[in-house]
C-alpha cells in the first residue's frame, strides 16, 4: 500500500508542477473602443470567460484567469502589451487581436518569447504561410477561405464579372488577390478595383467607379468600418436597383445588424459561424446574448471554441508548456457548436466548414437577428485549400 501511495504521489506531483506560476492565464488582446470593438472587444472577453467558466475555472488543479488589453488598433501598442504580458504577467496564451498589422506584431513577440498566440479576428493567410510559427494559431478564417467561399460559389451562380472595392492595407489586398485568383480560375473576369484607405469617411467616388464598371458583382474586400459604409452608400446610389449585386468578402452579423435589413438585403457573404444554424449554435448563442444583448460574431464564437480546446490541451498534456499543448490540440478533431469537421493542421491553421449565406429581406426575417438564408455548406478542405509550402512547418 505504501508503495502504491508513493507511486501515485510521484505521478501526481510532476503533473501539478507543470503549470507555470500555479495559474493558467489567458490574455484577451482586442479593440475595446475603436472600429473593431463591436465584433470583437468586450464580446471576445465575454466569450473567453464563458469558456473558462464552462471548463470549471481550474485546469490540472490550478486556477484559470482572464485579463484584458486594448491595443487601440496600433501595432506598437499591441506588441508592447504582448511583451509585458509574456515577460512580467506570466500570460500563457493571447487571443483575439483584430487587424492584421497588430496581429503580425503580436505574433513576432509570441515567437520571440516562445508563448502561444491564437488569432481569431485577423485573416491574413501569411499567418500560416510564409510567417507561420509553432507558437501562432489561426482559428476562425483566413482571406483565402473567405475568397473561395464567396467568389467561387457566386461565380457558379452566374456572377462572373467583378469589380473590387478594397481596403488599402494588407488584409484588403489579400482578400482581393485571393478572390481574383478564384474568379479567374472559375471562368470569371475581374474588371478593375479601387482602394479607399481604412476608415474613409466619404466613399461616394469609389462606389460610383464600381457602378460605372457595369460588373455583375461588386466585391467588398474590406472589414469594419469600410465594409458597412460601402454597402450603405451603394444602396443610396441604387446599386441593387440597377441590377448589380454586392458580395462581402468579410461581413459580420453585427455589420448586418448595424446596417439593417433594408440596406443589407440580398448581400452574399461567407461565414464560419451563424448563431441560428442549428440547436448547438442556438443554445450557446442565447447564453451569450443574455450577457451581451446581441448575437455573437464568428470571431467571438471562435474565441470560446479555441479557449475551450486550449484548456482541454493543457489538461490532456498535463502541462501548460506551449509546444506540448499545441501538439495535443492537433491530435483530436474540433467538433463543437462553432466548428464542423474541424482540425488544427500542421501549419497551425484550424480548418473547418464554412457557409455561404444571403442576407434576408425584411419580409423574410421572422424574429430578431434572423438575418441569413444558408445557401450552401463549403467543406474546410475546399475553402482553406492545402497547406502553403512557404510554411516551414509543412512537411515537404
């Protein structure tokens, strides 16, 4: 009996000792007050805390804590917070981080400090391409997946001529590049593009150029706030009444809510998550709604999914050592309310199914936040494609 007790103690003690600083700390680094604060911000913080609470508040017998930082959409501020968190506040994992420039700056710090970072609201495919890292994981989407999801399916439905209104920074450029390649591959044509700067107040001249192109589809290669302003301005200029259609390469449910169905009706978009898709999505989203008084974006739902999977990885590996946890996260499929047929790949991209949806008309919507008609499901393999050979983690 003594031998058995000693053996059990020798097994349990190292496991407990593997949690650094006796706490698992998760930092939600986000935009709390700026243009990305509605689709991320406090909603991402709430989603992370929901995951911790649902997990039980402890892992391997140690408490789990969530802290919050506001990077204000500035790469230098984001990098400084990440450095401080990793160096002095013993943060084990940073999540969220909207806007590609900030996300890439934080990824550099994560690589330097050898700590984990999961991005949800940054879609540049370079995260798992030429800048891929064993410490950085991309969970919700990338520009390639959104481009394939929207462009390929729209071209199939006859939308074979496109004109792009593209945010003039890395994320927008990636969306246009990836969508253009898909359009041409599927027999369509890109007639041109214009590139308004981020957060441009007056988009009239750009909309008029898109209208004059006579393209069947005006592709919105932009995120908040440009995307909603472009859709609204296009409605005012009679784009839809003139027979042209708009396809949003990144549009979130909070954008539709802000626009209203009269302005957004008919818009095509691809998403990783819709709250009203099935019983699992509805159950979690209604719990989230009770806390936030609005339905979650795909980014916010993805924060919950990844934090839960990360905590399971800590539990299953018996440690919070970053590479061991990441390896454990890659071992099992990710099948939860957020992800269908999900798998964390060797390049640290979480591949999962997407849906192409069309925004309902006011007459079609039957209750609050009933905004989307699901047109088709897109497999993760089709949407995300194979690993980028530029990634050093990919086996050649």
